[in-house]
C-alpha cells in the first residue's frame, strides 16, 4: 500500500517490509522541506513507535534545517539508543564546543556498545576543532611562521628566537645527539 500523504509515509517508516520502508523514505525525502521538516520534527519527538522516531531523525538530519539541532539536543538524553546514536553522529559532523561538558559526562553513563563509538567520535570532533583553532591562532601569533610555511625557509633571527640549538647545528655543522643514537633522516 503506497503512501499518498506525508503523514502516511512517516508512519510507514517503521514497517518491517524493506521495500515499503524504502519507498516511504523516498517519498519523505522528495517532499518540499517546508512540509517535510515540521512533520519529521513532530515524528522524531512524539511518534509512538521508537523505530519511526529513529528513521524520522535520520531523515531530518539529511535536510540540514536549522531546527535539526534543537531536536538533536534532547535526543542525546533519550532512552532510545538509536536516537542517541543519530544525535552523536550529528554532533560529530556539526561539532559544537559548548556541548563538550555534556558529551564528556555522557561517557560515564553511556552503556550501549553501538552508541559509544558515535559518542567518542563526537567528542573527538569537538577536540579537533578546538586544536585547529588554537593551531591557527598560534601560527598567526608567532611572527614569521606564516612566511616560513609559505616560503619553506626562515630568517636567522627567527631561528635564533625559536630554535637556537638547530641554528647552532646548522652554523657549526655539528650535530649534538647527546648519546641518543638518533640519526638525521636521509
């Protein structure tokens, strides 16, 4: 029985028949966003079938609407582990450093073996974004660093201020390994 309305298609997202479920997903994805997003928000938050809520949340994430974040935040605390997994995956792709404390707290309580990897990936995404921001800031802050990255060389003054030992080795031609056995890469 093909879905002829958006609400009917959303209800069919939970059917056991793969073909019907796929056609329902296709119907929802092809619906205008102005109609599909509110219907998916409603289904993801209030539908009686947990699997329909999961499928609606997955489809909602694909629309990229600003309302998605507001639905994903409470999904982190939902009892349905599928909803939590989708929410963690969403925040992995859309990292928000302000969520870091909440995600770290979830590490202690998250028990689902299928959901925990998504939580860890979401946290890693937040950490990587923060490290990247600090790295760019440091590159701009230390005068001469951008020039060194672009041209591939540094001035003697820059080398003296930041890497005196390296500059001494270049000038004297001697390498001070201090018994570490380390050899330069060739």
